[in-house]
C-alpha cells in the first residue's frame, strides 16, 4: 500500500511512523531526483528552478551529523551543478547513475565536483555516433524535438513539441535507433534516452549507499536510504530499496514506493520533518 501525505489521519500517522523510524537510524543517506522532485518540470529544462525552501533543506541535510545528501538524476553533471547548486559533500550520480562525483567546493561559476571522465571503447563510441545521427534526423522532422548529448547516451526530448509530433518522434526513436544492438533504452516523461552502457538509477543509489557507508566507516547494511523520484526512470531505484529504507513517489502513477507526496513543496516539507525528527 502506498501511503499519501494528503490522505487520511491514519495514513498521516503511518507516514510519521515511517519518517520517525528512518530518523532513528544512525546513518541516513537522502538521495533525490532533481526534476519533478526538487524543481517543477518545465518546457525549457535549463530554465527550471528549485521550489522555495529546497536549497535551505539541502544545506541542512549536507551539514547534519550522520546524514549524507545525494542527487541521483538523468541529467548531465554540469546541468546539475548549475541548476541545483548542491552544497559541499553532496554525492552526485548523474546520467542515470553512469557518472559518479562529489561536490568538493565552490568556484567562481558555482559548485565544483570531482568526477571521472567518460571512457568508451571504440565500439561504444561508434554506436554513440550512430545514435546521434539517427536521433538528430528524427529531431529535425518536427519543431520542438531536440537531442541532448550525454557522455554515455543520447536523449530525445519532446516536451516542447505538439502532442502529435512528440508521439511520432518517440515512436520513431523506439522503432529505429533504440533497436540497434548494444543499446539500452530508458523512457521517461517526454523523453526517450538511448545509452551505450547498461545502467539505471538503481546503480546510482547503490553507489550512494556504498559511499555513505565508507565515509561513516560502517558496513553498507547500516546505512538507511531515502529515495524520492517522480518518473518511470526512478522506479528501478525504488524497487532496489531494502527493508528499513524509505521510497517516496512524487505525483501520480504506479510505483514501488511506500509513500506518495503530491508535489515538490511536499518533498521539502517531508525532508524538514526528517531533519526535525533526528
């Protein structure tokens, strides 16, 4: 059963119990998607902004003893650094968990992060070029459809297109480039992402747990994890959570999460409640 923050008193009591149980754990990692969780979705992905209070609550989590803050996003690392401006020490699993980095400080243009550059073998590099060509051809056929170039993948975005054009472009991507041998496809809200490596957000949250445990000097079994997501791409991470973890679904849709909240502002409120309970 998925309990909703906006539901009955009994459901709210269940949510309070879940938050209290998580808060009582000595080591808690808070892993959050960005779009649809901290920032509302928008037609221009580089124009979105986090909801009021999000930056403050992220800073509190990052500074709290026994807590680790992480962002697990399908976005590229530079986009997350620019839009979320995560505090020092934040773990970043970007490109759906294919890239791992940590915020190490603040530069003139925003947060700085240490990361390992993408390394593709020759076959993967050639396959990525084929994806680029195929998806670019599809994007050129309709206004509002565009291709995002990630280190390990290409993503066809259709949010700015008319509904009929978006549907046709997504269908063409799934019937064409997504069928190339060696590709791995993830579909989300108004996006078809095709990668040349097999990775999901489940891999991202696994890395977050392992890294949080290493920081704390404890086995990863002693790290409880909260993960919040809004899209189909987040369900891999939600299904990978362990007993004692807490999964949160933002908005409508089928989910493996235990809790559901209506919007980004409710995520901020839930995180405040977690902090206040520790």
